[in-house]
C-alpha cells in the first residue's frame, strides 16, 4: 500500500448518516464502522452528533475497539452573528477530538437554519465577524493540538467563489477541499487545488454529476433533492478530475487525509450492499491514482 493509500478515510455520510432532520433512513454506528473496516479504510470522521457516543473517552474507545483511527470531523457553527460566540461549542467538540487523537477540525459556517437548501446574504459587518472568528477558532484548536480548517459547503455562509476569496484574503485558516461542494457552489475544484495548494489542509473527495450540479446552481432543484436523485457519484464515475486534484496535492507535499464522502440519502435499509458498493468503487479508483503516482 502506498503512503497515499494509507491516508484514505471514510465518513458516515457515505452511508447516509447526516445531521439534517428527515434526511433519510439512518444506519447505526456499529454497522457503519464494521463496514468501513471491512473495505480497508484506515480511519473515519466522527459524523454528526449522536452517531458516536457524546463522552470523549467513549467516543475514542468506540473507534479504537474496531481498529479505526479518528480523523476529526465536521462541526457546523454560526460564525457571522456578532451576538453569538461559537468558541464554547468548538471547545466542547475539541474535547472529543483530543480524547480520540483526532487532528482535524472541519468547520462550516452555519446559517443558523436547518438544512442546506437556502442561506441568507452576508453583509460586510457579517463578513468581518466571520473572518475574525475563523482565525480565533483556528488558534483555539491549535492550542489543543488540532488543525482547524473551513469547509466551503452548499447552503452555508461560505459556499461560492466570492465567499472562498473572502476567506483566502481575509483569514489565515486552511481550507477543506471538498470537491463536490465546491463544484456545486460554482468553484472549479481543480483550479483551486492548483492555485491555492498551500491553503489546502484537508480533503473531502466526491465525484459529481455536473448536470445535476448545474441544476442546483440555477435554482431548478434543491440540494437535498439533487442528492436524493444521485448527484454524487463514486470516484471516477462523475465529472470531476479527481486524478489532477490528487496529483497536484501529492506533488506539493500534502500529507493530510483523503476522506471519501459521497453524500447519500437512503429511503429505507438497503437489501443489497447499498452504499458499500459505491465506497468500494471509490476506494479502488483512489488506489489506482495512488499506484500511478509511484
């Protein structure tokens, strides 16, 4: 196994486990973690609140018992509201990270609303608050030995090309390169990887049906409905140049995780392999890229 292949991790959302209310049928943690190990994943992100035990030491033990390392996880917090201090939420989350030996905090600039189908417009004062919070929370995480990143994400306050530019120019925090959310938000993930390689500190790999992404951008269909319709594809089966992105990062000396994360909505418990088939296909594609870089 190459050094890259040893840094392939999973995420519960690939099994349909999500924090959004009424997202779909949800697997239990025992099943998801067992299937991650069965397909050879080395580590996982934590998933939404309630997926793993809340107590830090129990969270750590749950992963250790199945032989999975902890990557860290997605923490959506309101960053733009001057009346809201996100630091206590993040500090509480970091307790679980430290206990489990997880090194990466993936922040998302939550709107304060449920779901990812709509977002308010952020004004200049709101941006000032958001950017200041990013650097403040990055310092807070660093004081606990955890690397903080910001995740451009559909339906959050950091979504499109202008938002990403605000973050790049107005803060020092690293980026989570989420290939799918960037494309859907109107950002070319290949160009971002090439032009801002040094700011990329964590990676979520998705492949996307570009036609569905265009419909979301145009407002013809909601993000949730597009996910339900199969907008996300296994790596190599969509329209994103995953090979160029991974090659660019590896040649730059990137040593972070590649988290396989194909957002999935399940209507009911699958009677076959379900999402596991897509995870296997994505692992095979990424390992083939790794082999080509040797």
